[in-house]
C-alpha cells in the first residue's frame, strides 16, 4: 500500500477499527481527547486485511483467516507468537529445550522443533519479511497493529512456501504526529517490564518511530540441583531486551520507503522438563546422586513445578536485522504498484543443556563460545507488481532468499555416566532373563562397562570430556516466481488463480569429531569376545551372552560415544523444482453472504537431519544400530487442500460469522521425532486433516461490548501405511503412528474473548476483557506414547482497567492462566532412562515441558 499524507492516512487506517478495536489512526484520535465510542460508528464488515497482499475487506477474502487488531491483542496480553494462540482456534504453539525451539501448528499440522534442518510448516512473516523458522521469530513483537493467521497452505502471495498456514504480523509504522508512549508492568514471579516509544516527523515527507523494551521475570520452575555444579535454583526465567527503529520517507504521493532496524537479546535459563512418570531407572540415578530424591523427584507431581538439573540451562539469543520496504506507484507501471522488500537478518542462539534432566551427572552441553549453538544468516528480496481494473486484480512477483545455517552440537560426558550405563544394562538384562530362569549377578553393577571393555573403571567414558563435537554448515538458496490474480466475471462471481514455481538448492557439510576418543566404544568394538565374557561373568549362559553382545555394544556406542563417527565428513546436496498454486471460486449471493470453493497445492522444502544418525545398515530406513548414516536427507512435503467456506454478515455489519469445511492430504509429511538418544526425521507417506473451522465477531447492541470466538474441529491422522520397520509393532519405536491422530492435534479447540468498554463520568473510561482457549485431549509426544497424553484443558486470561478518555494514562490489572492449570506442552522420553521398548514398562521414566503457571500483575500506560 502507498502511504498517504497524514490526512489521508488516518482515513485509510480507520477502517481497521471496530468499536472496541482501535487501529493506529483510531487510537491517535482518541488520545487527542475523544473516546472511541464518540467517533462515527464503524461496522465490523469494514475491517481490512492484507492476506492477498492487497487491502481487502475481511468478508471479501476467500480464505479462512483470523484477523486480530491491536486493542484485542493488548487486552489478551499478546507480546509474542505463543500468546497469539489464545485468540485463534486450531493454532497450537509449544516450546521444548529452549524458547528458540518454538513450533506453531495449525489444524494439528506443524513441524516439530529441535531440528534446525526442518523448515516450518506454519510460516512466520513480520512486516513482510519471512523468518527462517518460527523459533527464530519468537520474541517481543513490540507495537503490533494487527496479526493475521491464515489457515491452510500458502505459497502464491508470501515469501516462502508453507504447507499448513502463515502467521502474518504487522507492526505499527511511523506517523506524522509527534507522540510518546511508555509502559510499566509489574507482576508475580518478580516480573518487571518497561517499554517506551517515540514518534515524530522530519518535515512534511519523513517520519520516524523508535521502540525499546526490557522485560525480566524470575523462574517459574524450581530446580533441585542434585550433585551440582549448577547454582541456579530456578528455571524458565526471562531477561529480554529489544530496540526497534523505523524511518518512513515519502518523497511524493506515489512513493514511500520504510526502513526498519531491530535488535533483541535474551539471556535466560531455559528449559528444564519435569517428571511425569517415575520409572525404575530413577532409583539408579538417586543412588549415584547420594540418596532417594537427589536425582529424580520421589513421586511424579508436575503441579509442584519441580525440575532436576545439576548442569546449567543458560541460553543466549541474539537477533538483529535490517529491512527496507518500497512502494512505488509510477505512471511507468500503468497505475500498478511496485513493492520491493529487502531484508538481511542475523540470528544466533547459544544454549546449555542438562541432557538427562536429573540431579545426577550423566550428559550435558555447555554454552561457552560455539560449543552448542545454532545460527542463521539470511538475505531475502521480494518484488511484486500489483494492479487492478474494474474486473481484474493481478499480481506478479519474485522471491529470492539466501540462507546460511551453522550449527555446533556438543555432548559432554558426566562423572556418573559410566556407572549409570553399567547399572542400567545389568538391571535390564536381569529383568529380561528372569522369566527364562536365568539369574543375573547384579553385584557391583557399575563395573560392568569396565568388564565389557577391559579398561580400568572410569576410563571407558572419561568424566567431563567431550564425547562429541560436531559442526553442520548448510547453505540454502530459494528462487520463486509467482502470480495471484482475481477475475470478477460478474458482480457476484469471481475466480482467483495463484501459481508459483520454486527452485530450492541446499548444500550441507557435516563434520563429526569425538574429542575424547570414545575409548569405551572403541574397546567394545575391537574385542566383542570381551563383551561376551563380561556377560558370561554375570551368570548368563554363553549362547545367550552372544545374543546380548550386540545390544551391549550398541549402548557402549550410543551416538555421542560412537567412535565410528570420529573424523567423518559428509557433503550432501539436493535440488528441488516444484509447482504449487491455488484456485478459488467465490460467489456473493447478496451483501450478507459470500461462499467460496478452493483448492490448493502446497509445498515445503526438503532438507537434512542435523544430528548424528546411525542404524544397523547405515541407511536412514534401518533399525537400531551403530553404523553411521551418511545420507540424512528427506524429501519435500506436499499437501493437497480443499475448502468449502462461507462468510456471512449480520445485524447491519455488526456480526460476522464465517466457517469452512476443509480436507487436507499431506504426502511425505516430515516427522521429527526424539527417540531417547537422538532426533530422527521420517517421511510419513500420508497425513490427512479434515474438519470444520468457524469464527465469530460480534459488535453487540450493548454499547462498548464486543465478542470474538471460534471453534475448530480437526481430525488429523497418519495414514495406515507402514514405511519402515520403525512403524511395525511391537519393536518399532513409532509403531503407534499408523492410523492414529498425530501429536499436538486436539480433535476440538475453541477460543473466545469478550471486551467491554464504558465511560465513567466525564473524563474516565473503564475497560474489561476476558478470554479463554480450550484444547481437547491430545498426545504431546511424536511417538504417541500413552504417557504423553495431555487431557483437555482450558486457559483463561482477564484484564480490567481504567484510564483517561483522551488515553493520556491508564492502569490495568491483569491475570493469565487464572485457574493455574498445569499442562504439558511437550512430553518426551527421559533421555537415557527409557531402556525398555515394552509399552507401560515400569522401567521407563518420562518428562514434560510445562506451560506457564498463573501470572498476574499491573500495567501502567501513559501517552503524550
């Protein structure tokens, strides 16, 4: 959109407001002395969105989307992507080992985090700039003008292809009116947040805006540090800084250029999982740590929010970028508008991790220098030419991105690793052989690794030594040409055709090292007879010992300790050239009803697994083994999506009721799964998501009362095909997947928000908002273990405030998760503590990353 002069700009943006929902222009007027309801009434059917890269009324766009204006976002307390899910049915956002590993899912479909090699199924676009992963864009969004959540595959109008949807964030641009805003927030858990913004003009043709914020909070998880050396007694704290500057230039009425520079920093401790199921392995860890309850909580109780970690979880995230958006309506283009968005970004996350999530000292990562880090450097350029006539809206464009990804992965051996591994193996064999009448000698079990490798105790896995230190360098180039056009065949009937050609090129160089030499694995591999002798020495008959020897060697050569990886270097590359697109037929029956039928072909690029992968055959499709896998690639993900929807307007434009029936069939669905020791990526032949999406916006007849709500029913399941032995019961670790609902895919989800604003006397105005989000029962683990099921729950947020009618000041009391619901974001096998593949085996321990507890506080806002 071409930015107008001040008098025109206010008029253009005013249509974004709806009664209790203020746009920038509307808020500006209110701050100058008018209450929102004193202005000329604005109906909901005038709300404008840019889902198709042009300004259109929400009710004219044949896409199922949720439009969230500024005031509603402020009422619910939205500051980052995770908060947005409170207002969007069918949107689920979760984090794992650190806040950078944040994943968004729509209608149950998303890309599991913790593997930077996978692109996001749900794309994130901030001010027209595509972010490489959702987690890369996780942070303080600052002053938000609106957020649009588009459901279903998007590819013809946004920078990158996405297979499940897009979260489109539009922040507040500079205006020509001098203003200053400040905000102070205090809350429980020691929360303190301050932010400020200053806006001014630089003459008649330029304006600037600067925003800065700092937010701190104590941890919401208590930590038992076990044997140390960790000293921090809390986890999941916050320490966030951000600054953002914009410069708007409008040399003439046909040209505007907006420059944005931003920088943010997070230096926090995050994230420790809590125990949800305590298995028999916990007793072994307790004994090593010095007594009962020293390593794992005695009785699993997530509501205590007590985690165990003897090592640090420091994270240091730096994000910075520059962008320029140019809009030029030149006579050279025959009335069309040329849009150019150029951006460069630099993001890096350095993360420590207590890998075993216990008070014992097994395995960890440091956050020093580049010991364990992920970094993206990206450049993107988008060009669009957009025009229209009486019957035809057209757009052609191109997109180019150049993305460099560098990852350093480290595993450091703890001082209890050798003793724990030995004891756990002896205990496992004892339980397995007892039904056969074989009594295993369990005396001095911590010596078993030494006996199997023939090395002195404590030298098979040297304490505080690097078992693995790997480097991955990936270069990705993407070039796309796209077009999106709408032909209004009649005043009632329109056809939209979008088409995109994408060429993706990726190159990965992986270098693997075992700095400590992995002596235990080396000795076991070099002398399997010694392993058999060690088993026989435990009273196991030689024929049985020979059968158990490969399992024993496998545990001696887990990925971070496997000497076969040492010194390896692999070079992989892949090129994909794909077509995607959409066809939409829309018919407006009258001013109140529009229906549409759409079909879309979506695509998400393939890539490489950035982790040590090993199997029995050296192929990704193999079963458990110790042969390194060189080819860690996986193909692109495709989806065929169909929707039949309706957008209806009632009560003179004050009630919007929209809905769609959808069917989405994914092929080569990219599943990233943690199997206890490493992440593996599997291409699932088929995933089908089908259901109904509905949303409601109601500006009631009661002055100042506004309702927003929605319900999504999504039955999202894996196909019944079994691509590899991993999916076949009983031994396959993913055997539960075929035919079942996928993880993080509740059958039902719903959201609702009620806002009420009322004048108090001549000079004051009061405002109240309450919002809720419901998710039905769903599994939070990628392997669908029953221990990872989260029962249905509801989250409730509320805010009440009073302030001056002219918006000079306001005070708000707020609360989030008011019922203090304890729920798991992600459930996972406790690393190194799931030795038995048998479902429900009491040996195994399970953990989960929890959602935030109840928080509450007060916010003071001032404006001049």
